[in-house]
C-alpha cells in the first residue's frame, strides 16, 4: 500500500499539461491548451487542459479530470497503477508499508517468473523472425492463416524449435533458474530429471495480462502435423501467474479500444481475436473455449458494461453462446449475441470483410440475449413439457438481471411471446 506522503508528492509533481501531452497533441489557446479528445473520435478539438486548475475536460464526451484520473481512464489503470505510472514518470520513490519476509519472498518469486516469461516470449519471437526454421516453418504457418507482419509483432507471436532439449540449456546459460522455468510451466522434468521444453515444435501465442506482462502461453501444433496429434493446443499449466479462467486473450491489446467504443466483442479463439484486429476491429477478446468466470467478467466491467458474443452459427457455436451467460447478466452486463452465417467462425468472416462491413453486420444482426434465448428455445417447440422447461430456463435468466425496470420489461416481452 502506497503511503499518504508519497501520494501527496505524486499529486504535487504531476503537471496536467505534461501528462496529457504524452498522449495528445496540444496547442495553446489563451491561458489553456486544447487538442483532439483521446476518448472519442472527433475532427474539431473539444478537449481542453487548464494548467491553472490542474485539470482536463472534454466538452464533447465529458471525460477528463486530474492527472491521476486521466491516466486511469486513458491507460485503463486502477488508482494504484496510475499512481505508480506517475511516480515512474517523475522519478518519485514509492514508500510502502514494510512487507513481511513471506510477502517479500512471494513478490520476488512472482517477479522472477514474469522475467522468465518475458525472456521466453522474446526467445520465441526471435526464433520466428531469424533462423531458417522459424521463417520456413513457423512464419509459413502464420502466412497460411493470412496474418500480416504488423499483427504478428503486435501479438508477439513466436515459434519454438522441435528439439525439446534446446530451450532449457539456453535459458540456464543466460542465468535463468531451473526453478522458475518449471514454475512458469515453460519446462517440465521427465523421469530422468531432464528439463523438457513444453512447447517444442509449435507456434506460440503469449497471453499478455491487462498490465502488459506475459502471464503464460498457448502453443499450437502446425497444420501439417495435426493428424494423429492428441493435443492441437498446449496451454501453460496453472501457476502463481497464470489461471486460464482469470485471463482473457487479447485484453492488453484491446483495453483502450473497449473503453473508447464502450463495447467488447467476445470470441472463442486466439485466431479470431487476431483476425478481427487485422480487419480493423480492436475491441475484441477471447475466453479460449472456457465458460466465463467472475474474474474475467469483473475485468471486462472495468472497461465497458456492453458485451456482444460472436460465434459461428452451428450447434457448437450456439452451445458456446449459452454458457456462462446468466453470470454476465447477474453482473449487470448488457448482453447481445451474434451468430455468423454459413457456419463461419469470426476468423473466416473477418478475412472476407472490411471492418466497416463487419461492424455493419454486427449492428444489423446482433440480438439481445434474452430475445435470442427465447427465439432459440421456443422456436417450433410444440411439446408442452419441453416448452415448460424452456420457459423455466428463460425465466431463470431473467431473474438474475439486477436492473428491476429491465427485468420487468423482459418479463412483459416474454409473456407476450
């Protein structure tokens, strides 16, 4: 916990013009400064910064505030994270309460694991872009998926050599400890005590947490080797850093766009996220095939209350669209569903449409979740028992909606149906 004296020093040092200028081009306007608002799209500057008051304000969207609130909003940070950002900018040493020996040890272990994950991500990136194997095999796979170079760099995609005994000696030689190679799950030990590379011969997708640190990896076997391979995807095992049901793939790359658009699109897989970014839609994340957890929902709620689930229109996509939705509704999220035509997944659909076309399709075809569920479960259902079961399921979903007016509206609409 940052002590009060340090917080006051940060507040005194933070210059609003200096801070906003890191992100917005400002021009002098009398005693103030003005520029294009970073929180919404505009052509005429309506974002004003007042050095005298130490505040900023947009007369278009109403956002603004102190240097701390500006950083919180723009960088999608919590209050402590914004304080640390400003402290780093102004070279202010942060004083916190004394940690216990156990807390200090746990903090040190976590930091060491983050450092090892960062090294591994860079190692896989380097292999992808430089040696012959990386370019000929790993890059060829990404090219076959239609991924551009800028997108490959944006998501820090990589490649791991097929030899399972190369990574560990390379890491140890550079001074990284065996303990943390195992704790992060990058390596595991076989019955002979050898360190084995978990991701060998696969392309790698780093999971980057909301704070920008690498928390884990997904590694995919290459298309030519999928026949007879039991695991197409290998994920980092559960660890102090990585809990798959706590993370959302693409959240770091998407958080600013989610806040700006005030909507998040949820898809199933990493390739879907990357394809939508390449198409020009950046406010998208993936839950990677798991039911949404409270941790993930709370993370999204920091940036927006509006979520659209985008899945392919086959049976599996419809099933995925129904999972975990009551939890979203109970947390006050405004939930829509979009099923894509012809059994296409978001990756396929994005590659054949521009961002404008995709957004237009979403606007025209997304459906409120309760309406979607009602249409789906009561469509052509004549059996009284099955209709009763369907109605019971619909009422259960409506019952968790916290907003009483919205809940009453759903009940009225469904009663008419």
